[in-house]
C-alpha cells in the first residue's frame, strides 16, 4: 500500500497528468455505470476513506459529442486528484482517472491506453474490464454502479475468472437498476451493497493484509497442513467433493478471500466458523468450483473442432450409430450446449450422407449450476457472443432472455459427477474438458489424462482449453491442432484404470504404518472392521515400501529396518541408499527392470546381514499399474526356515565386492545414457514444435495485418452507419415534434394508457376532463379524479382491451360541457397491443346545432299541421319523405306506413293516376312549378273527388324533391255548377219572345 500523500490542489489535476512516481497501486479499481446516474458515483467517493493506495478508473457511458464534465463533478466528492485520461498515462495510487468522451479504454502493464470508441462495440465497460482482468489478475477490482443496459456483465465474469474482486451496487438503491441487476444475476459478485457502503467495504478488503499464504497452510514436509486438511474435510463431509488435489495456491487464495469477507484474521477462527455455519461451507465450495464459462468461448476453436468432427464422423459413424460425447466440468451448461449446437449443425449438414444420433453427457460437481444448465435459460446478453444465425436456430425468446430449443436440449444429459473421483464414461468419440485442468495439481492432471485415454475410443477427439495440454506422451495422444488444443487418441490399448485409492504425495499427510499398529480405540463398527484388517496385514503381510522410479520412499509397511538402514550424515529417504548388503546393488536394477518391462521382478537368495547373521532374503518388485509417474512396490521375504547362510570365502573377497559395485555402476551408467538419449529426443521434438510455433506466429502476424486492414474497412463502414443513424435520429426527432404539435393543435384531449391502465402520455387539454399533471405519469387511471358525469370509464377501457374493438359514446362533464369519447386499442408497428388511447372531442357546438335543428323541425311540423290541406314531400323517385296531419286524415294511414313508401302505393293507390304522375315527373325534370291543376281521383270512403294540385320543386344541389299540395275542390266546383245552372234558369227566353 502506498504511503504517498494525495496532492492538495485538485484543480491542477483536472488538466495536467501526474508524473509517474514509480509507486504501484495496491489494486486498480474499474468503476462502470451511466454518466447520468451521478448519485451513485458521489455517494461512493464521499464514503471512501483516504489513503487507500488504490487507483480508480471511472468508465461511464458518455456522449461522444459533448465535453465531459465528470472530472469536475467528482472532484467535489473526493480529496484525491481527478484526472481526465490521456493516452499512455500510468495509473498511480490514490488518484481517480476518468475516460474522456469518444474513446474506449484498455490497460497494459498498469498504463491506460485510449482507443477508438468503435473498438468497444458499444460495450465500453466490458472492454476495459477484460483488459483490467488480464493485466492485473487478482489485483483487479470491478465495480458496477447505476446504469441502463447490461454493459459490464461480461467484464465481471472475466475479472472473477482471473481471481479478481467484483462488487455491485444494490439494484434497489440504484437510479437505473438494469446494469447492477444484470451483473448481480451472474452470482459472481463478492458484495452487493448500496454505493455508500461499497467504498468502506472495498477499503477493508483491499487494505487488509494478506491473512494466508500457501506456505502458511503447508506442513514441514511440504504437504497440506492440519488447518487446510480440516477445511477440506469439512467440505468433503458437506458436499461429498474432495479438493485435496487442487492447486494449493488456488485453495489458499479462496480461503483468504472468505476470511477477509468475514474480517477473520486467524485460520483457527475460520475453521471454527465453518464448523458452526454450514452455509459458509457451501459458500466456500462455490468459490472453489469457479463457475465461469460462456457460449462458444474462442469461436475459432469451435470452428476447428467442427472441421475435425466433419472428417471424423463419416469415417467412424455408420447410419444411426451413436456419437458419444462427454463434457467434463460443464458448470452452468454453456460449453455443453455449444458442443450440442455444433453437432446439431453437423447432423443437418450430413443428413444426406448418413444419419447418426448424438448423446452428450455433461457433468459437474456443483448441483446448483447443473440445475441452471438443465433449464437452458440464459440472459439476453448471450446475443453479444453468439452469431445471429445460431441464435435464431438454437434459441427461442423466453421472458427477458433466451432458452435453448428443445431439440438441442434433448441431446444433452446433465449429471452430478466427479471427473477424477467417479468412474468415467466410456467409448467416447469426443471428450471436452476446457479450462478445468489449470486449477488442479500436475500429478492429478496426469492421472486425469490417463482416465481420458481410457474413456476415448481409438482416434477419438480430445478438446482442451488454450492454456492446457495433453502432456508429452505422444503414444497416447497426437496433436491435431496445436493452437486450439485439439488432440486425437492413439490406436493403442486403453490405459488401465488404477484399482483402489491412488497413491500421491497429497496423501502423505496420513500416518505412515510401521510395524504392528499401536492399540487402537475403535468407536464404531466400521472402525472395528478397519482395525481388524490393519491387524491382519501387520502380522501376515510382508514388510514392504512404496517408492517412485527414483527410489524415494513414499510409504512404509511392516518392520523394514531388518533390510534397510540409515547411513551416517543427512538422513536419506531413498531406498537405493538404505539397502543393506547386496540389496544396495540389486534394488536399483530390479526397480529399473520392473518399470521398463512392466512386470513383476524377483530376486532370490540375496545375502543380507540381519542382526549380525547373514540370512537369505528374497525381494519382489512390481510396478503399480496405471500410475504416471510410475510407482513401485518392493516386498521383502525372509526365508521361513530362518537358517543362516554359510559365509563363503568369495563373499568375503574385496575383489568380488568391488566387482559387484562396478557392475552396479555400469548398469547405472547405461541407464543414464539411455535417459540422456530420451532427453535428446524430447529436446529434438521440442525444437521441432518451437519451429512449428514460430511458423504459426508468423502466420498469425500476417493474419493480424489482414485483420487490421479489415478493421480499418469496418471502421469506415461503422462511420457511415453512424452518420445514417444520426440522420435517422434527426428524422425521428422531427416526426416526434410534428406529432406533438399535431396533438396540441388538434384541440382533442387525449390520454395514452398501457395494458395495466397506467398513464403513459397525455395532451394538455386532458386537464379539462381528467385532473392530470406531469407527475401522474405511471399512475393508474382509476386513481385519478374524472370530471365527468359518467362512472363506466374504467369498465369501457377494460372492455376495449379484452375485445380489441373501439368504443364511442357521448359524455357530459360536471361543468356541463359535452364530449365525444372514443376508446381505441393502441397498436404498434408490429401489430402488438400496447394499451389504449382515450380521446375526448368537445361537441358543445354540435349539440347546440342538433338542438336547434330539432326545435326548427318541431316548429315546421306545427306549421304544416296547422294547414288543413294535405301536403306531401317526395324525393326524385316519388317516395314519401314527409306528410302533415291533413294527409294522414286523407289516407287514413299511420305516418310510419307512409314515410318511405312510393306515391303509387299510398292510400290504396289513391294518387296512382297517369295525369298526376306525369305532372310530378315533369316538375322533377323541368324544375318548374305547377299550379291550378285539377284532377279526378277516387277516394274509397268519399267516392269520386276532384283535387286541385299544386307542385313546387325543392332543389338541393344535384337532387330535386317536390312539394305536393292537394286541395279537395269537389264541393266548391259543385256549388259553382249549381249557381251557373240557377243563373241560366232565371234568364229570359229571348227566342220565345221573338
């Protein structure tokens, strides 16, 4: 941790980069979030203790077109200098660095490097976090604050994969919870706290001195110490998983982090916590398993795998034969489904040539991860790592993410399985084990490779991670792709699996059996059985030692001191140096022969001085099968008759003794020469591989040059696309302004609701109908007071959402105004119903006009009814449009039977006369009125009558109606005739007179 004091004058730090002082930050902290969510940044830095020794790099989402004000804002919240990053600036402790607008950022050797914004592909935080993890490893810290989207989620996974620290703001306290929620759902975060609590917690975790070191957890002989054994025993008892053969540095680092989380300094206190809190055992187990994976990690590697499978399947699979695959350490299933997608694509591509089935076994020791894998549901962020074509073929939309399609999920069987503890799957065509071997010890890696060799068919494929290797045994695996670590199994017989418990240095922490066991205190039935077995072995099994190929003793059974002795000086543990008498020369040769020939070797009647007498001793040397490196068991058998050997003169001859030593030296020299030859051959092979690697690097360099040119071309295309996007955004803004002005000027009160009847938007005039204010956006419409004499508004809206049919009615406000209310479904451009639109149009004027029309019609009707002569209004087809009361009395027919009838059907064809019809047609054609015409009609209840007809045209645009007026003049004419006759009767008869 740095002891430097932060500069006191902050303003200078805003413009001038600090000169590197050579001090190294204890950690480099990357902080990501939205630039608009300043509250989270301010609370974090206000709560951060001074002199933390850390460097802070703030990477918000900034508008590239605007000047960044973030340094000035953050300077108010911290006494540390806040600097806007310049390219090539070295990260210093107790300083805050802010990315400038329009750039992406990477870190290399603690130096901040600016780059084009396009290189981040819209994921500025992920881009920086990835480089931070690779550059700083366990010294990297990633913090996600309030923000929109999911940027940073992939970055925290990479930081965790490199043993860094991940912290996230509690989404419930974030102004924009999407980004911290997405990061927290990875379940890789160490802390999820409010922003003001993240800072002191970070200070505690980083500034707290390292509690543990790997050497602190080791015994004097280099094996696991007692506390580590207790911790691993507790995990094994709780989960059934044994981590004793994992890399000790990885285990100690995970234990140390858990102790820091609980602020525990002593390992004994942490062991006690594990014993008292089962949930902490489970949390430590989750840290040990390191469930970090993704779809198609190294896409090129899967492309190479697909190419090798395309060659392998036609030559090894016949129609409907099963292709068996084992994905070891599958975690949450991304790796297994990636393999399944590749094989499903091959099934489609090769279906014309042959048909085959696929059976994939995906295993892991974490049951929680397996449950997630079985569901096949993953967040929406996978669309950034999977090509759109594969995403469409292999996944379907599921809630807020994606789910693997059933035809892909049916290919994979997930199972709880320990790769190096449970029996392996067999007859495999493909075995995938990527990025798991790097966490376990070298000896266990060798054993697992033997298991993999046993599980694979001849010429089967082995797919490892880029940092892993199949070892140097070329007889078992051949390299198919050196870069992406794809191997082919050799044609030889499978490596036999060891029976029983493996012997390894990790087991040396157990007591070494020597002679007869001391008095045991068995407490259980199982202990009694073990005690009895140990007792029988102690009395009846021969003395024996287990050694490696160099003769180092790993395990001792029985009284071997009769045949082995400790020479003077430093006490050795090598059986070749401890052998008594002739054993010293016979043991190396016998061990070497047993390992080379892989068979049991016996030497009989070897003279060995035991307790002062020369006795005949037989030795049996056998190599333990399936062990790499080789282990050898040496058994000592003393002749049962107990006879002593006759000491022959030649046995006392120093010359013979020297001759025997010379023979031993010659054999040792010969073995050394052979080993040297093997080493030279391995060096030659290594040299060839280095030359191949050099050629690959040259080819890679050429590819990178080509990629650079392609990236430049892509950059130009992105610039063009960016310009098009700006144009589209401008057009959309213009359209939005037009729509807003249209709604405001139309004078229609409108409110937009979502499917839950929550207010989304409204026009200003809506306040005359519903008491709405801008703060009401998001509230339920039912919670708002409505100024209408109408109680069914909510029911009508629900009805429209249910039926998707519009609704229209007239409603009156409490102030007396009338509105036409229309409720319509809100349809998006892709025909999705996203709520309703409720519009209120003021119809006071229409209602007034309608009332005036009604009053006028009633007035006219009263005038017409006051006329005693029949009046009819006819259209141009001579259909009755209107009549007065006198007409009804004439026709003796109700009004409802007259309106709409043709004239010739009215009153039993009362007016169906040729003369009248001709008159009416003539008026319609000429538009000239007719008056003072008398026609004869037959009235059923009155008899023959004479009617005076007057016809007036009513012209309305292109249509012509006629007004027909009838007047009964029968009586009037009759009286006129009588008067004429009377006048004629009273006149003098001039003819007679003359």
